C-alpha cells in the first residue's frame, strides 16, 4: 500500500486510516503564529496537501510520503 510510509511518519501503524493520521499530525500543522503550515484540499476524491511557506524537515517527509 502506497500510503503506509505516510502512516508510519504520522506515528501510526499500517492499519490506521487517513483520518487518524491527520488527527495525529494536527498538533504539528499549526505554526508559531497560529497559522496553518499545511492545508488539506478536500474537494477531490482523494485529499491533496498544500504547504504554506517553509516546512520543518519532518513535515516535508510527511508531505512527500503523502504525495507518492
């Protein structure tokens, strides 16, 4: 499954669902000024991720794994 590395970077097992991964990531998705660092576009069948400015290295890896 292509999403397994994304789940592991979220700190969850391979059996976790996408919603659980996003919830686990949520504390890291808000910047120091309370602005979002990642936006999820839920318009399409599969949500896309859009970075808002510079991301910490860990979140870069998460985004890369998610987009694969």
